[in-house]
C-alpha cells in the first residue's frame, strides 16, 4: 500500500521529461512544438485548474507563428496528473494512431503541453485551425495504477468547449486499454465526427461494431 501511494505521488509531482518525449516523437519523423499553460509551478497547477486550461502568452505567439500543414486530426500530449503515464505511453500511442490514419490525414507534428489540463487542447486546436483535436494526457493516479493515460477528443475545438462536447478514452496502458484498441476507437470517433460534425454526447462510440482499422 505504501509503495502504491509513493508511485501515485511521484506520478503527480515528477516533471515530465520533455526532451525525452521530444526525441521519441522526432524519431517517428514528427515535428514538435512545446507550449505551456498559465500555471507557474506544480503547486499552482493543483490549486488552479482554470490556469491549466489556458495557454500563456509566449505559447499563443508560438502557435500563431507556426506554419504546419493542416491535418484533420491534431494530436496534443499533456502531462496532466501523471507524467509517468505520458512518459511510458505517449509516444507509443502516437505511433499506433499514425499507423492507422486514413489516406490524406498526414500528421505534420505533435504539440507537447506542460502543466496542462484537458481543455488546453481546445485553445491549441483553435489557434492551429484544426478540425479535430485529441489530447493524450496523464490521468489522476490511483492505488491500482499510476500510469493510466487518457485521450480526450473534440470536434471543432475552441476556447469555451465543455465536457459534454468531448469523447473520452481512459485507462490506456498495457494492463488496461491497449494502444491498438485506443487508436482504433479514436480514429473511428474522428471519422464519425467528420460525418456528423459533432463530438461528445452527440457521438456515441460504436467502434466495436465496425470493421477494425488496426490489427
């Protein structure tokens, strides 16, 4: 029990190794850009979730000046409440998602967000004019798992989107929802969102009843 508590505490407080994640993504041939929320430090992150949902001014300028080729689906990786989950599963999940992308959905890069809450992806997506955004983010660790990754997907992202406009995949890790299953569900949601022009409560996950994109 004490070990589980220690792992959960470390997952929340240990900073994400941005350089290591950046290198892993660049090995996949991806460009990366690093942004930061309005949070000053981890203490403020835990006390002020509202600041974790918005970008600081330098990050807004960085994304505004970014010249990436438009792609239907933008991926963001945020540290969230478990840097452990992001360090272990972020890059492998990105690779699995990219392996199943439909033709014409080439992904120019990934945004890495520090001190991030889920909704920060809405502002990132809006600035980069993405049709859809998915943030891969560390979930609050429990005693059973400190490395659980979540994916939150939004169609037409913009500042002010609420939770009812998002679809969530959770407990992504080898002992939970595997990478292939998570990628399959996300890509199915993205395809359906483009068709119905909506996500969240308007988009029911029926991916298990459709042909598999990934094997």
